[in-house]
């Protein structure tokens, strides 16, 4: 990367070479080293080297929007490989590629802006942000294809990271598309009270969807996000709804948040009751 600053043509050549060497390292880790016992350290080394080389090559050869799109595709492919073969480094690489796509496309930044900012005008999500949302959805679905205890705690943490990226980017996109219709156009300015209620509604629905999904065994980690989401919505209401909303819109926001407060924990508890005490599956509890 230091040498690429000396000439305009060198970065492209070095980027292509880096991608090719990265592909070779993936092939070595996956097909050769991975098929022999006792070579786990070599697998981890070549896999890590492949990730660095591919990302460096993509960064040298592609602009930000194209880098986001290609990284999103690689994220889905990597998580699909983990779902098929169960090699944990593929799930890790999928998470890294997804984060690269989310950062370079500004999907995470846009999601945070759409949820928390108080803008005078509005900006719609970009195509790259939509691509990241699709990739995050596919990655979350593929990551859930291998049940616990495959991958253990590291796999659970990485699945949560994918879920957080999906929640933030998808919520931002929904708010970004609906806000101009309900909260005002760029020409007339933004009604911050209506916008605050819209945000509360979207986040409340997302919380209910997360709690409902957590009832599935393969999405068990989503239960970790239920209470943080409820706290987040409550803090957002204190900062925005009570400050900007009119009585009518505030009533709607409070009703939506109340429903989420009542239903989401119950859905989460249903999941906990269905799982039962950890490690105790031989003595079911009888109730009258």
C-alpha cells in the first residue's frame, strides 16, 4: 500500500495480485490444510492471511460503493460456507466482510442518523445501503442454519453482530423511505414530532420481531437484544418524543412502546421456558 503512492498504475496491479494471492490462501486453507488433522494453526494462519489480502486488494482496486457491494456478496458467500461446512473462520470472515460493506456504504452511519438525528431536511437511503440490508438479511438467515452448540460462544457473538448490523441498517432504511411520506418533504421541512413517533413505531415493531424470532432455537441469541432494544426505545422517547411530539403523536408513541414493553418480554420468556434449565432435559416439571 505504501508503494502504491509512487505511481498511478501500480495500485491496480498490486490490488489484483493481492486478490489472487488471497484466493490462493483461501484455497490452501480450505482444500489442502483443512483436510489434514493437526493443522488447525495453519488453517487459521492462511485464512487470516487470505482475509487481509482480499480486503487490501479490493480497497486498492474499487471505489467505496463498489467495495461495499463486493464485500456484501463476499459476506453472504462466507456465511453460506460456514452454514455448509461449519468452519468457524468462515463465519468470522462473513462478519468482517459485512462490517466492511456496512461502513464503506455508510449503512450503519445512515441507520444511526435516521433513528437519532433531528434534521431540517431528509435524505433517502442509497442503493448501496439497500444492498447491505439484503446481504445482512441473508447472512442472518444463513448464520442460523447451524444450531447450537456449533461454534459455541464465539459463533453466538458473531451471530449477534450480524443481527445488530441488520437491525440498524434495516430500521434506518425503513425510516428513511417512510419519513418523507409522513414527516414532511425536503421542501417543507421535517415535522420532528411525527418523525419521532415514526421512529418509535419502527423500533417497537423491530423489537417485537426480534423477540418473536428469538423463540426459535436457531435464533436464540436474538433474545440478548430484546431488553437493550426496549431500553434504547425508552431513551429515544425521552430525548425526542417528549421534546418534539404533540399530544396526539405522543399518545401513539406511548401506545406503541407500551405494547412492545408488554409483549416482547413475554415472547422472550416463552423462549426461556421452552428451553428449560440449561443441561436439564431428563426431568420435566409437571404443573397443575
